[in-house]
C-alpha cells in the first residue's frame, strides 16, 4: 500500500502533468499543482482539502518561492517535487533566434533549477524527499530538428545525475524521467514552438517535424499509466537516477548505448594516446 505524500508539480494543467495530478488525488495524496493561469486547473473536480492550485510564473524566483511556501503551509511539508513544465522548440541552430533559445531554456532548464533551489531547504531539513525531473529521450538520444530542445533536456539529465550524487548523503533521491512519445498535448501547437526563421537547406528538418505531427494521437505511451510509475518511484527505497519511460524510449536508449560502446572501443587507442607513458 502506497503511503500518501505531499507532491509539488509544475506544468500540471495538461498532458502528463494533468493526468498525474488527477491520479494522485484519486489515491489520497496531497497535491500542489502549478500552471501559468489558475483557470487552467479549475477543471479538476477534486477534494479541495488535498488540492492546492497555484498560479506560478516559472521564470520568477519569488513566484516559485511563494508557491512552495504556500504548499508547506497548506499541507505541513513537502515530499516529492516534480518538474514537469516544458515545451519543444523545433528548428536548426542557424534558424532559432537568441530570444527563442533563451525563452526555451528559461522554462525547460532554468525553471527546474529555481524550483529545486527553493524546494531543497525543506527537503534538506527533513533529510528526506524525492526530486523527479522530466527530461526526454531527446535528452539522451536526440532526433532530427530539435537541437536546442535536446540541449535543454540533456542539461536536465546531467543536472539530475550530478544532483543525485550531491543529495544522496542528505537522504534525498533524484530521478530524471526520460519519456518517449505519449498521447498528450505535447504534439499540439500549444506545446511546441518552431523557429520563425527558416532556411531552405533545412527542409529535411521540416519533413521530420511533419512526421511527428502525423503521429499525433497514435503515440505508444498512455499518459494515464504514468502516475502509477511515479508513485512507485516515490515509494522506492532506491529509485533509479535515470528512468526511460515507454518501450520506444527504452529501445532508443539501448540503441544509443550500443552505438556509444562500439564507438568507445573503436577509438580507445586514440583516446588513451594522451596518457603519460611511465
């Protein structure tokens, strides 16, 4: 039987975040859910004693700090922090503007850092807790046309691995979840931005983006099953640092690892050539 916990979840108004909040509340957990607008969370018909909807600007450190403080005041603590908010940015690196890159990193990476910084004092003081950061399989094995998005997700993956080392002595677990394709709003216009500038030589990237659009509604992953996975993660005494979510993500990861292993072996002599020879 899962022990009920206090959860703080960003990007909770749609997709995996929305499904997670709904399932957690059905299972008796206490949930603080953030969105850019409070109206986006009002469609949840739940017990108000266990649910705290929060309008939060994830680019604003004070807004984040106040939301976490409200969570602790409302529920008396904090157990699990889920950094779920994010959106895709498509385009070649020559095409995306500095503004588009900065805005994407503000939500996909720096918001995660800010949330962790504000949540850690509570988790550290109690010597327990779990931080779950939603990366992407693109943050381990990137595809075509998402160089900046993949970069942000690689940063999340790396941050999570480093934090897991730093926080384990304090009793705090860290997991980066790297999902494949799920049937959510993530393939819809409100979850994807494309570069305003487009260069003809990169038309093959547009074809890759189109293939992604055509698979909308046919993705393998069921978002309704994600909450059960997260509950198991939060309950586990030794959760993984990286969890590939979905059989498609696992297959891509295995292919990448096999290719990387082969590459390391092929170039091993050159890699070792810089050692001092005693």
